[in-house]
């Protein structure tokens, strides 16, 4: 005989994480059971158990639902957080948009190392498996939902994935729980609802254990996906350079095509870029990997881009160049945030403010000041302030040990700075117009001497 619902749920919650717990609480039956069961556990309360309701504002009774959640938490003597979100109705559909808004709210406000606990159950897992199969997903997608994984700054835990919905309903009825019945859950215009109300009952007439079988298939796909993921990680590491946003084309091309596609998807995911579209891997194969070695080819999607340049693939968000007309005075005391989002700053290599006594002036237009270092600075300063500006063309710079200047454009090409990065490069000049540095890529001899004398360096950082 199957275990009693209360026993089954207690067993599922017995491996209680040691971190603070937060229950995603819609007020529906599933999350009401989860919250009630955890509230009955002194250990969960001791770990700061709380509830979190996301108010989508999509239904006329949405305010009433939020009040129901508040009243439930008051009875259970648990704190409740309510997050109001705006759901975009454009793009992939209302159901997906609401799910994304809810996920974004959780990701934004989840506490450090906190565990977001969700009430997905065995029937949800079976439905997810079938929906992804209908979208021609591979083993990663068919693995459906994981019971435990990293999420935002904390963790996501789904302890009820092995328990059918009928067991949750029996628990709720036995405990006399009250919950919200969202009428949207009966609308078969949504794919999941159509599957739940029209397809699954028919399949269970013939195969009563269908839900459990599909959930088991999802678990097996998850095991296979884990094995593939370990090999993907090794292949990705072999193709990467020092910069995580760069892959070596020759190494990537040496992998089997199926492995390449997986490595590309993993690479993009790890960089936090939008997921590659379904045809993304094929487009990269044809447009970038098969391009000439000297090609400047690119594949763009959803505000992100992969570029091929000199035997390397570079992935990043689409970023605007630094305007040529941009110019600002900078004394070096604090990091300078540029219009592009990049940051220019002075770093003291030894980690403290330098001493003026051990640093003779290296050039007449550069002086030194030592102060208490503000946050993000090293205590150095330019006096008078220098000019930070965009590239306007024709710039020249005099390198260390040279008696003549060089064209900045040629130096950047020799140092293999990609064209799209050259467009963002901030230039640093003295008040009288002498070019001192191009980001942290090129320094003049005089400015290099000034930095070395103070055990400092100029840094140009771009957001990942």
C-alpha cells in the first residue's frame, strides 16, 4: 500500500536544508499544503521560514488572493512578502510572461543562500516532460524540473516532485485547508491546462501509472544530462582562453558536431546571455565556424552577439561604442563610469595608498597626490585632472624608449584588439592634448613611468 499522504509529505521534507527557507506561495492547493507542512516542523521555523506571494495583477480577484495569503500566514504565524509585478503581454504568450515575471521577482529579492521552496509535484513533472517532448527537446529539456539547484543568490528546492497531486489533495482535505482555485487553471487555451484536463485523463484510462512513468523518464533523462554536462564542461574548458567570453575556433571545430552544439549552449548559459535560439547552433556552424580565418562574421540574437575574429569566437551583449564627442575631466581619485557602462580606474598594485616620498615626478604635466583612498580607488590623483574622451581618429602616442610617436590605430591592430572593443576604448590625455593611454591597452612612455613609480596601473573594465 502507498504511504499515507501525511507520511509521504513528511518523508519528502525530512531532508530539510540547513539554510533559511522561503515558500513560493500562490495561495493555491499545492503551495498551501507545502507551507502548512513546513509550518508544522519546528526546525523549519527555526530556520526563518517565510512565505512569498507574487501579485501579477492579471485577474480581477488578484487583490483578494493576496489578502487570502496574508490571512493564511497570519493564522500560521509566518511572515509574508508580497511582490507586485508587471506582466508583459507581448512575445511568447501570457502564461510564459507571467512565469518569467514571477521568476524575475524571486531572483531579484531572494536572500543570500536562502532556499526558495516550490510545490511542484509528480503530475507537474509528467506534464513538463510531455510539453518539452512536444517541443523536440533533448535530454537536458526532458530532464524537466530538478529537485535541487542553484538559483540567483540562493537555492531552489522542489521537495514534492515524487508525490502525486491526489496525495496533496488528500492532505489538504484532511487538514481542513482553504485555498484559492484560480479559474485560469481551467482554461484549456493554455498548453499545460489542455494537457492536464484533456490529454492526461484519457491517457490514464489506458495507462493508470502514466504520470509516474513520465516522471521517472524525466529523472533518467536528468541522469543522462548530468553525464553529458560533465563532458561538456571539460570540452568547454579546453576551448576557452583566459577571457571566459572567448573560445578558440580550432579547438571548438575539433569537437564532434553534437558536442559543439552543447558546448556553445553551455558557454552562452554560463555567460548569463539570453539562450541561443533553436537554430542558433546551426547558424554559428555555417556563418562563423565555416567562415574564412580572416572573416569578421557575427551572429546576433535577443541583444547578444557572437563574433568571429582572428580565429576566436567572442560572445557578449550588444554594446554601444563610446561616443567620439564624449569628454570629461578626471582626477583619478574615484573610478570613472563611462557612458558605455565600462569603468576606468587607477589601481595600486600593493593594495594601499602610495607614498609621495618614493615617487619623483616622471613628466611635467603629471603630479601626484596621496590621500585616504576612497572606496574603489587607490589614493592616487592627477593634478591637474586629465581628459578622458572617445576616439576621433588620427591619434598618435609615444611609447617607452621611442623618440617618435606611433599611430594608435596601428598599435591597436598589432595588439589584436577586436574592432568592436576599439570603438569603446576610452582615451586619456593631458590638459595640453598629449595622448597618455588608450584604456589599459596602450600607455605612453611618460605615463608608464608615472604609474611604475607609484606601483600603480590604469584599469579599463567592461561588465560581463
